[in-house]
C-alpha cells in the first residue's frame, strides 16, 4: 500500500462585489468596492487583469467613471489570498435612472483559472424631479401616455421636454381656462417606479380627465 501526499489545491481567481448597489452621490464621487480572491496554492506570486464595462438594462458608460472605463491589474505576492479593487463612480445631478456595470477578470497568470469572472453592481439614481405642468389663461393643455410608457405634455401646442420616468417623484398637472385633456391611462409603475403623488386639476374650461392605476387627487 502506497501513501500519497496531497499538496495544496491548484490556485484559482474569483471576484465578488462588496458594494452591489449604492447611491450615485452629488459631490466627491462614490466608491464601489470589489474583492478579488485567490484560492488554493498561494506559494507563488500571481496576477489577474480587471476591466469595467456597462451592463444591464441601462449600462453605465465612461462618463460615469470620470471619462474612461476603469481597468487595471491585481498583483498577488506569495501567501496573499485577496485584493481589494475600488471603482470610483462620478457624481452628477443629471436626471437619469439606475445604471449597471460589471467588473470582469481576465488574463490570469499562466495555469491559474478564473472560476468567477464577473461581479456586477448598480449605481442607484439619487437625483429626483417633481414635475409641475400648468396652463395659463386660455392656453390649452393636453397630457397623454405614449406607446413607450412616457408621459407627453403639450402646453399651448408646444410639446414639453421628455423627462426620465425613473426619476419622477411627483406629478402635478393644472389646466387653465381653455379646454384641457388629461389622459393618464397607461401610466404604469413599471416605468414610473418612484412616482408616489399625482395631482390633476382641469381648471375653468370644459375639461376631460382620465386617471391611471395610481392613486390620484383629481379636481376641476
């Protein structure tokens, strides 16, 4: 009977998002932390590259990281089992939805596999808007939900700028003395996920108001 001595397991790299979701912030930027782990045999030095890329339904881009997507190399000395990677997300006051990004490992030292190559994080929007549309005098107001789920408001024949739905916190629409048409049928929580307050008022004209599935305050 021959006894076999087993050495340490073969080394392998993996990555984990320590901060999987954080608010973007408005000054100084926000740091997202990731851990790169090296398991198994740690008796020699090793390295692995990492790179950031946008991911998910609304991918982050270079502007979210100061103008370029971060990348680098995690260098491990003998005996070292983990490294911390810090990714700084630029702050802004832009009205936008949540954005996603992924840190991907690649190009590991020869003979060292990567068992978990990707770690994903979400930049949570913390810039909100309270929409307030108001007609003046005899000017007509209309509001309708488009096929993409966005609200389109027209004041005195002028279509108002589209606003990122995911950032809308409240909506107030007030008609004037003209004949206003407010039709919110189709307004959904899937698109306006943060919307908590809707106030609709037709004003003094001959108005048509149709509400949505949200709880609303309607008058006029």
